[in-house]
C-alpha cells in the first residue's frame, strides 16, 4: 500500500467575498492621475463589467453613480488601473501565509 503524502491541504479559513463581474462600483477619494503633481482631491473611478468607464472629479459624476456599490470616501486614495504585480507563488492564497511558510514540508513548498 502506498505511503500517505507528507503534505496535506489545510482547511480554508476565509474566502474573500467577490462581487459579480457585472457589478457597478464607484470608488471615491483622493484620485491619483499619474501626472506630475496630479491628484484630484475629491475624485471618482467608475467600474462597470470589470472595466473602468469613468474617472474625474466627484462633481462631474452626476447620475453615473446610481445603482453602484460605493467604496472609498474621505481619507481614502484611488489609483485607477493599478493592479497587483506582487505575488507569493508558493502560497495557496487562502490560508495564512506565515503559518503556511512555517508549517509546510520543504517538499511541498518546493513543488509549489
């Protein structure tokens, strides 16, 4: 009979909530434009069907925020188009990274 694997998957402790892809989201706050010294203190980014469909001062949002999930607000910053370019390729994405790094067998970490 084959020997049991030296590693085991752990129970997922938390799965991040995901919005449906067709959700409309409006994020507000200090909006970075990417230009030298460029920021709109009270700006917005509107996202529909997973794509940015509007960017500008909140005063220009008008009815473009109707029916949207609102995010951000005072004291928050918005960076349109910024995405995560940082990844831990050996992490399963569901469990605690530090615990997984300390508890996984070296063979399992090398495989990932």
